[in-house]
C-alpha cells in the first residue's frame, strides 16, 4: 500500500499493538487475574480496530473516491474494500 502517506505512524502503531500483545502473553504466563487480562485484550482489540479504520479510510480515499480514477479502477478498489470488510467482520 504505497499510497499510505503516514506509513511511519502506522508502523509505530503496529509496534505499540505488538507491545500490548506481548503484555497479554506475559499476563497469561504469570497467571494474572483474568479480569486484567480481559481488559488488556479489549485494549488490543481497540487498537487493531483503530488501525483498521485508518487503513480502510486511506484505501477508500485513494482507490474508490479519488476523482481521477477510471471506472474499472474504482470498481476494483470497491471490490477490494468490500472483501476486506467482510473478512474483518467475521
């Protein structure tokens, strides 16, 4: 996705998510209280949802809504977006 202008910020976000997941792993290994682990997992889910939102928006703007796109390119971008949303919603 070369069109992601904020790739460095997204990469930093992914690294934070990886850190959160490592924290969940440590919590499971250390037999941390399940309520605390649930809260950590919920935080990871929220972070991944935020990441997905940003990438979906970038794809939509670049591959579906950009005024200079040809009809075939716009349709392909829409099809890709629909497929990603369907996979994500499962």
